[in-house]
C-alpha cells in the first residue's frame, strides 16, 4: 500500500516537473519570438581581413604582388532591411615590374567610401548585398620619396554572416570592385592605367547592434 | 696624391649635394618613352640601357630588345628637368655603359610636360679617339691661339626639339700657348669616322685649319710651333 502511494507520488512529481519545464520552454520560445519580431536592428560593424585579387590588363595585376590588408564597414539600418554606412579598406603591394609601372618599390591602397545595401535574415544567417562608392588612393613609395595615384572605386559586395552568438557573427564577403583611375597617360597606356579590376575576398567578425539580432 | 684627394673631395661634395636635393614625383602621371637604337650603319643595337632620371634618381629603366626597340613607362618629375639617358652608366660622370658606342642624353627644358616621348631612331656611333700633341720648339718665339672642335661621345639633346641629332662638333675648346708654355697633349674621345677640327693662329696671323681624323686606335697629330 505504502509502496503504491510512494510510486504514485513519484510519478506525480515527475510528471509535474516535466510539464512545468515544457511550459517554461514554450514561454521562453514565445518570448524570444516576440523579441525577434519586435526588437530593433540598429546595424552592425564588420572588421576583418581583406585579400585583394586583381584581374585583367592593368598596372596592378601586371606589375604588382598584392598582399593582405584589412577592411571595416559600418551598416546602419535606416529603412527596414535597407542600410547605409561608411566603409574603409586597405591593402599593400610590392612592385614587381618597374618597366611597366615606373621605378618605385611599394604601394599601399586605401579606399574610403559609403555603402548602400539590403540585408535579410535567414535563421542564423544574415545575407546582404551592398553597393559602394568612394575614394581610392594608391600611395607609392620609392626613390626616397612618395607620390600618389588616385581614383574612384565602385564595388559590389555580397556578404554572408553566421551568428556565433546573439551579437557576434562571422562573415565572408566577396567583392567585385573597379577603380576608375585619374592617372594621366598617353593613349598607348590607357588600357593599363585607366582602371583596375578586383575580385577581393573579405572575412572576419561582425558585431550586431540592437535587440533585433537576439537569437535562440 | 693631391689630385686623388681633390677627386675624392669633389665626388663627396657632388654626392652630398645630390642626396640633399629633393625629388618631387608628379602625382597621377606616367610617361611612355619609346624608340629604337641602331648603329651608324642602321643595324639594331640590342641590350643598350635606357633610363629616365631627375635629380640624379632613376625614374625608370630598361634595355633595348633584340631588334633595338625599347618601351618603358616612367614616372615624371614635378619641377625638375627630366633626362632620358641612352647608353649612360651613371648621370654623375656620364660614362658610356657600353664602351663601344656613343651615348645620348635628352633633357627637358624645365619640368617635362609631354606624356609620350617618342625618340624615334637613335643612332649610336662607334667610338674612336685622337691625340693632339702641341710641341713648343725651342728657339722659336711663337705664340699660339687655337680652337679645337670635335664631336662629343655623349651627345646632349633637347627633349622638346630634335635638332642636330648627331651633335657634330658640339665640343669646343679654346687655348693659348706662348713661347714659355710647356708642351701639352690633348687626348679626346669622339665618334669613330668623324673629324676633329683644329683652328689656330700663329702670332695673331691668319686662321688656319687642320682636320684630324678620329680613329681606333687613335690618330696622333703632332703640331709644332
């Protein structure tokens, strides 16, 4: 008799506990869903490595060895899933064909510009595509002096980021970029110095701002 | 010994001066320098060095190919004259890099403003030399006034105009010797096959001219007065 009552009490306790946990989980899930739909997404900042890859007939691809750089981008969500923000990137290069580019040793490139784009969340992924435009400076060193080439950079940058935690993601962003150069050259050199094509690769960390990025 | 010391001091002073002078490279600009190098018979000259320089610093360099053609992209100096050196080892002493041929130096008047420097066909002649020995005869009481003209082995031209591309008789030296002067020897390098012109006046008399051929090995001409 006593054994039956004890068995019943244990069974009741177990079922009650289980029911209570299930209820709590559902409540949390509902709360999260509520936060997910009602939280705000302020924006994000990405900081990471930048691997430049030039292609085509131009002075960078034919006359330089490109080295790794870094990039940084701030996205501010201004209208639903649309964002704007500043972007900065830089990389370095060694001159390997002086007869083609001129007698100097090193180049560092920096792009400073603005981006307009669209971003969509899919599960733990944030997918975005941005169009950027900005100033592209080529700072050249050699001969004990420095001088500059510059132009206007235009780039298209899709980005995939995966949320490692609520506010931290890992991103990968290929980038198709063209620099319209301002270098004065005779007509024979227009193809080489008129512009530079890049297919660059960026990857690194992304910090998300706003409760709308909270996930679980 | 003193001469060596003087040379070392002079060289050091040139180095010091040139290293202090700042080269300003023009932003956003590249030049194309092209042409063809041939000898006096029109045969292509391969492996001849071509450089652009400003303030004694190399802005670009290359060598002529098997057909004598060359093409190089150069930086440009913002304020200083630009030099295009053909077959010159160093712009400090303007020695010929290939000792068998003459050299050419093209220089802009002020800062260069041309983006395309097409030098066309550049003729580098073979080199020869001559030696003029001025001998003061004892007992004669003559004075000598002379002008020696010959073609330089380094031909200096303007980048803007291509006049006198062979630099005939571009080197002119004047001299005077009185009865007490010592004998002197004038050894000069010049273009093989050209002539040096020695014009002289003895005791302020009429001008007379002697032509000395430039040969290899050198022709030695002895002038007694």
